[in-house]
C-alpha cells in the first residue's frame, strides 16, 4: 500500500470522530476508580519517570496479577487514563478475581521501539521478582493491552525471560489478551506514525510478533486477540494474519471480534464483567 492509504488506515482518531469524548470518559472513570479501589500509585520499576505503575489490590492473598499496557501508538497517553480497567478484575462487582497493575513506559520520540519493548519486559520481570511484598501470586501473571499495548502484550508472549533473569521461568507470563493489537510494524514504519517513532525496517521487523514467530524457539503462551467490528481493515487484517500464523505453529491463540465496537470504545469492555473481552481474560486466569 502507498503511504496515503496507510496513513488513512492507521489514523484511528480520524476514523472515530468521537475519540475525544472516549478519552474524556476514560479519564473521568479512572479518577473514580482511584477514589474507590484500594490502590498504590506511581510505584517505580525503573529509573525513567514513566517507568512506574499503579497497583489495585484485592483482599484475598496470593491472587493472580493482570498487567494492563496502555495504547497511544507508543508516543501518547498515560497510565492514569486507564485505572478504570481495574473495575473488570479487582472490583467487588467483578468478583475480585485478580490484582491489576496499570503500567507506564517511556514514549517516542524520546524512546525508540527497542527501548519501549525492553522497558515493558523489564517491568514484568520486576513484578515477578517483587510479587511477595506486593501480595500477588507470581506464578499467575497475565498481560493485556490496547493498540500499542496490544503489540507489547504479544511481544511479552515472545520473550526469553531467562535472558533477563536466569531464575525466571520460561512461562513468566501465563497468558494474554491483546485488544486492537498491532503485530506487523512494517506498515507503521511506512506511514505517518513513523515520523515520531523513527523505526528502520530492521527495527520494525525485530519488534514485530508476526516476524518473530517463524523463528521463535520458546514456548507460546495462551493468547486471545480481540478487534472491534467497526475498526479499520488494517486492524482486522493484522489480527487475522497473526492468529493464522499462530495457529500454524500450534499455539493456543484465538481471535474474537467485538460487535459495535470501534478502536476506542472497545477498551471499555475490559472494565465490564461478563463482556466478551473481559470474560475471555477472566476465564484464562481462574
């Protein structure tokens, strides 16, 4: 595809004129979540100011941990707008099935794609190491994320954890849910988004789950990929190609399509117990 076509297919804000209202709703709901739920905010896992997370805990000891990674095309937004995701797992209305960590990470153009991926992976290792004082079961860590966070979720599933910590298990992440994820970064490399990301083809390939998969020698975690029915053809194509490639490898990866959801309001489903997307992850962590 030419750049003009790619620019259109990956411009979610142009595709959803109501995106500003969606973002405002996220911020309002997240402020309410921080007011109501037990949480510890801005806990550091690294030296960068954005290498922090918010932890929403449940009363029961040693429950699983769900880690949420926000979107924003690796260059925008902040964890504070996504506290509301904890409502789908840590709130009483959700059965308090899991603790929830809402993760921050460095953004482009300050951080390149290699550094962003590395930061998220280090965060997950840090959480695994510190599980006991934080009060969750380190043998049940699950990851979910939206858009760029969906990409980072898939990259977490394709990680040699022992290379980061010799004591870490190969299945440090037990499963994941990628919402509106991106699995092939070459189209991103060739559209307007790369003006700030600054990827080369080599960088895009080594950070693309779709490209890593054929050479991957590690285990493959259980993964659900979700896309909104009203998202652009680019997102449907990305999910189809990745789920198909995973199936060819015998991986436990399934794809679901959320009816009447676009790129922004699909995130709301994570906070709604019993929705198709929330239920897919909740069933995984039981």
